[in-house]
C-alpha cells in the first residue's frame, strides 16, 4: 500500500467517524429536546430539536456533495 492509499484510507475512516458523530448528535438533541447551535454564513443560528434534519450535506475536497443520514 503506497502513501496515497494510506492517506485515503485514513481520511475515509475520519469521515466515517464524523458521520457517526453527527448521527449521535441528532439523536441526543432530539432526546433531550434541546436546540442545535450552528454557524451559517458567519452567523450563529439555533435550530429547534424538532426541526433538525436527519440528514446534512457536506462537500468533499474533490467537490463531490455527500449526504449524512441519521437513524432518527
């Protein structure tokens, strides 16, 4: 396995961990009925627990758009 493949493998594991973290965060916020605080376009916003989307989209370095789905 060359250096590039190792980096890609590690990056994929990191992204997978972040996706699991988001899923757990959504589940926790809904369970506790607490708002999710996010920054959008430089502004801090509060999202009510019932309006937190079970999916979120992020852009990979390659420009590819990816959706994260929550179990909720």
